[in-house]
C-alpha cells in the first residue's frame, strides 16, 4: 500500500519520503503511555538528543493524527528503548505499549527472504534455481521470463512486472487461494523487459510463499513460526490476522475516510499472499529480530539462525533504483547517494551511513524498520494510522541522535511535504473537473452499460442496474462494491460503499460502431489512491466477447 503516502510498501527512493494525509483536527486526549523499557546497563546509550523523546513522539502523533505509535531502539546488541505512545483505538482507553501487536505488512518480506536463505543452507534449494524447478506449473506471460525466473528474482522487484501488478488478486482480500493467485500470473502483462528496471511488486512473494512450502514440506505459517519466531524468541508474533484472538494486545488500524475523517478500520487477513505482508508483531519482538540481523544472523545463545553469507546476499543490491529529488527543500537531507533493493530489504545511505530498511503499509497501519549496520543500531516504528510521514519523522530523529547530529524539526519538514502532496492531489482533481463536459449525458440507456465483464488476470466484474442506478462489484473481492455515478458521456465514477478504501475510480466504456460495449477501462480518480488498486491494468471485455481462459 500506497501512493496515498508515497507507499510504505513501495517505491524507489521515494519510499524515504513516505507521506500521509495531514492533521488539521485536534488529536483526542489519550491516557498516559507506560514508561519506556530501558536496559539498565545500557541506559547511557540513550543520546541526550532523545531526552525529550516522549514529547517528540506525541508531537508527531498530534501533527499527523496518529492515535498510537510504538517504538523500539536497539544498539550494540542491547534494547535501549521500547515504548508505546497513545491508544490502540480511538475512543477506547487501552494504551499502546511495547507488546502491542501491529500489522507490519511488507516488513514481512525480510522474513520470507530469510526463510528461503535458510532452506538454501539446508540444501533444500539454491537461490539461483529456476522457479520452475520447484513449481513446474509456474508461468509468467513471457515464456523466456518463465524459463529464466530464479528464486532470487522473486525477492528483488526486477521481473518486468509493473508497479503493484496483480495486487487486485488479493488486495482488498479476495476468495482466490495462493495457488490460484500465482496461476493467474500467466495473464498479467509485463511492463518492461526482464531484470531491466525496478518496480515494486507483491505477487512474486506469493510465488516465494509456495516455494517455501514446497521445499520445506510445511505451511508458510508453520515454517515461519517454528524456524524463525521460536528461535528468535518472538513469542508474540503471528503470521497473519487469522491467528488473532479476543483479548490480545492488538492495535486497531485507522484511516481517513474520504481522505478526511479518521475512523477505525477492521483488521484484514491476507491469507492468500502471507509472504508479502501478513505478519503481526510488537516492537518488543521486532527488537529481537533487529538484534539478530545486526549480529549477522546470530541468536543470543550464539547459534546461527542463518549464516553471515546468507545475510550478505540479502543485503547485497540486486536492483538499482533511480534517485529522485525530495518533494520539498525541507527534506533535502534524506536524499541518498545510492539506492537499491536486495532480498526483502531496501538499501541506501543517510549522512554517510549505510541503511538497510523496509516499510510496510496496511489498511489503517504503516511501519518502518531501519538498520544501521556499522553503528549496530536499529529502530522500528509501528503506527495505527496511514501516516508514513509519522514513522519517518520518528525514525530520522533517532538516526540523527545516534549519528551525533543536531536536532532537526522533522515534524515540520514532513508536514510541508504532506501539504504539497495534498495540493498536487487537489490540482489533479481540478484538471479532471476542467476537462469534464458536464452536459455530456451517458451515450446509452443505463441498461446498456450493465453486464459481466472479464479481465484475463483478475476475472469477472459485474455491473448491474438496481433501482435506477448502476452498481459495480468485483466478483472475487467482497469490499469492491459501489455505485456508478455518471461523469461524462460513457464514463462513470464508481464510489465504493467502503469509504475507508479511498479508491474511487473512473469507469470508461468504449463502444463499437453499433453502439455496443467493446471494452471497459478503469483508473483511480485521485493520485493519492493506494497503488495496489491497480485498476488501470484491467482490460475488461463483455463475457460473450472474452477469450476463453
């Protein structure tokens, strides 16, 4: 998820600049956060610049309208701080603490990469094996890519797929199985040639999930739980939302409905692509994970979870990424000198130090894990609102403190970037309005736009006439149901019943010479819409005219 905040799951160097909708409303009063957990022998490791850290995090929450944040810092193998701030859910008294579980979304990808490397160490696979050596039925849309796709390629965002390609197969949740998702890859078109460019995807991590299951003989959930969570001591972590139980210490996600009103978002299960983003974890557990990473794969007892060589592979750049300019001058300090992607990790630098990091975006929750290997420093920030600006403002305050830099007002810097992002979105909508022919009535009677339309990779989308209105429903996605409002001529806007999606889309019909529907195309109305709503990749044709799948 999302271009709404330049994507925690996403996007080249721009992921460093992840934003969200700004706060213009007052943050509700919340109960006091519990005291930080500071390792007594390591308390002196807390830099003076972080003495006001609680007040700083609260200022971040207020500026970016985040009900709750959890933070953990590790340094030189010790947990320096792990603390919660604010509440788990608006309107309820339960506070966030170090053991509150959040959806960590694409921070799961590092666990998937580690699982594959561990299986390689066991001789169950080789990272340069062809995918078809393990999943003979696997197919991409290009036979060459099918034949040459290696296991390592699944982790590196260099397949030739476009940004977020195929995400609608599981986002929002669909009724497809993981295998059905992967089988449908054969119809997802490529945007570039193989290994030629970076484009963030999730669907190949579904393939990685199946490779792990084939090679290990276990379910993905069992492998991660038994081979990673248990030895690391991540006793509170869960592979996906289906393992949550009533009474658990769990944060509720929050989103700006219609990009404006903050409300809770129910938990979402991603059981048909868990390897891309399913895990729920606390900062208490993720502090342990960061320490294992910073120790070269070594557990506290000295045993190896994975080898240093495996870690070097995971932290080696496979896919270079273009470096873009920050959106506002206030963020010039975060422009990296290099950027790329390894195996489940982003790789870049900050103030001369190498960073190994990732972000995650989920309905109502976003997060960031950042490692500074040469400083043996790690920081994780989990939030229960869709505000990448918030987790970045916290992360860079911590990095500056440990790098001996003066305090910078990252809250103001990211607020400026958010304001610009919002302004750009407003300009985009104004351009649509200016181009609209308000007198352009639908070319056909409404019944002429109804029917079942099929996309080669997603499947069926159904438009029906109900009570004098058109209703659109994605056949495999319960949340994607909405009303189509006329825009101009044979273009409509579908407004989803679930207003937390923030993903209203244009629906444009192409007619043939006889006035019959030939094709239907879609595209998001707002540039702030999450990139995983890849409506623009759909090629919907009336079922009677669709080719057999």
